[in-house]
C-alpha cells in the first residue's frame, strides 16, 4: 500500500517583534528606577540634523500601540507622540550637519543621544539605547539591538525623535524651497538628487556625505546656518 505524501509545511517566517515594558519592569525590580530609553532619527539622510530623544515612561501610563517609528504611519506617530509627551519625561537633542561633518554620523548620533539623556528633568538609573553602542551617561547603559522593536521606552524615544525631526525638516523645507525637504526629509531619493544637481547644496546638507561633496565647488566654505531655521520652541504638540 502506497503512502500518502506528507503535507508541505508552511514557512514560519520571521516572528513579528512588538515592544513591551518587560525589561523596564525587570530593572525596576532590581531597584533601578527610573529607567529611560533613547533612540535617534536621521542617520541616513543627506541633509538635516540627527535628532535624539530620551524618554522615561510612567509605568502606570504606558501608551498603547508603541512600536518602532518606522513601522507606524505618520498620523499614528503624531497621536503617540502627543500621548508620550503628556505622560512621560521627554528630552530631545539635535546634532546639526556641522557636527555630523565634524564627528561623522555615528559620533554625532552618540553625542546627541548622550545630550538627550543628560537633558532629562529626572536623572535615570538605567538607560536602554537602540543599537550596539553604549553612550556616555552617568548611569548604567544597556544597548539593545533592534531595541525600538522590543523595548517600550526605546520605541517611545524613536517616535519622539522621528516626529521632532520631521517637523524640523518641514521648517527647513519652508526656508529652502525647491529641495522638497518637507516631503523626503533629506533622504536619498530622486527628487533630492535632482534638486542637488540644479540648486547645489544648501546650509543644511551634510558636506561629508559623498553625493553632497560631489556637488560642491572646489574649496567651498560651509554656509552658516540661520539661527531661526532650527528652533525647538515650536515643534512640540
């Protein structure tokens, strides 16, 4: 008697990660309170700052729906941003293009992350940071790979950083019409490359990035940033 072929197994695929407050609660049980999460937005673009955020969530009021900011639609990010700012301790730090060009993007990101943590109104005992690098803070620091998809505090920080940076790039776009910053946020998209070729780099471009450097005339000096272009006093809710 012939055997029936075994049914084909369906591919399991990758397990979807969702941020939880589990690591924060475990740290709190060890007496490490408060606990902060930090993340940055804007490492990849050719223009604009890298923005870092640090967030200490209220254990009793963790907003529902927290996730890696890249997985959220803009309107979802805005709603969660408002909830985070209404219930948590939040701080933001900005590394402008000049600092990125001076330190490189990794160094500028670590600098901004440390500044954001230092700017919190409440000093944390433990900081979870997205990625593989520890940052220079006066407390315990634990890096978490894919932390924005696993740790609630990091996910909250990623949302704050992303929304803040998008709002800043909207201001940059209004100050420098023609580049489309308010649409592509400074990333490497065809519209941006066309604007670079037609208009050349502006003060908000990262001159150490190869596509921007290729558009600079020989011996070009950095254009100073106008002080009013990157304010933080009106990018909040």
